[in-house]
C-alpha cells in the first residue's frame, strides 16, 4: 500500500536504514530514522510516510496532538515494501544443539516463537522434547534460554519473532486521540496488544496485525 503525501499539512518521512533523527524529516533524502522522532513533531493535518523495513519500537501517539475532521493525522507506508512495526526484542546468540535444534539466551520471558511466519508449538516439559522436525520450542526459566526447532532454516537467515510476557505492552497505542489513520503497516510481536486505545474517528486500514499476545 502506498499512502499519498499530506494535502492538509506537512509530510514527514521515516527510514530505518538510511535516515537520521537529526534530519529535517521532510524529504526521502532527509528522512528521520525512528518513529519516535516523527511522533515528536507531528501536528494536525500531517502525514508520516514510513519506508520499508523493520522498526523495533512502539508507535505511541497517546501524548501527540490530535487530528481534526479537516486535518487528520496519518501514519502509513511509503509503498516501497513491507513496514514492520515490531514489539519483540531481537534474540541473538543462537548456538546449534543438534540438527535443526538451536538454543539462545533471553533476558525476558517469551510467550511464543515464530520462525518465518510459522508459530512453533510450546512444549511445557523439557528441552529434550524439542527435536529435529518436532516444530516445538521450550523456555528454561532457570537458565533463561530458548530451545527451538528451526526446521529447514537457520537463525542467521530466518525471520524470528519472540513476543514477551508483558501484558501491559501497548505497541501501536492511542489514548483520547481523534482523527488518526494507520495504513499499510504490519504490527507484530507485542507481548500484549498489537494496536489498542480509545478515541474517535480512528481508522486502521490495510494493516496486518499478527503474532501479538492479545488483540
């Protein structure tokens, strides 16, 4: 989905790979790097266009200005690929146990493991039940490690989503806000809600909301 620039205010650009928060943010060549920076400057009538990429940060507009009927505020896809707003922490340090089974340390309590869009099945017993081809994962709370069956891929090349157990994590969040549009975004990996809030005239359009702890 390609969201058009604003016709009622300013248009800001966010680019996680090439942007800088010290930029003006008003062109693709001078884009911001983070959603947080765009949120800090947005006003009624503005549109924030987000370049394709993985953004491991929240889109919390609860303290940002409200839009109006004549000047709504939009956060949307620039249109050059998938925009992923991910609430999960990156899990690294994977070591191979045997075959397709890998293990990694984590600093939080995981509630799911998703590998290349496929949710694995949590085994409540022990890491020994996670075997090649089982499609399972296990969390050892004593050693704070995840053991997971990656199947035919390796952690180095896989798209991995590991939501946490934070039931209060509001990832895309608005509170007492009006006239906001979220369009063309993939919202995933939150321990709680992918998108949630209170407000009037809130539009969620062409968004892919998945692999979150709650709604």
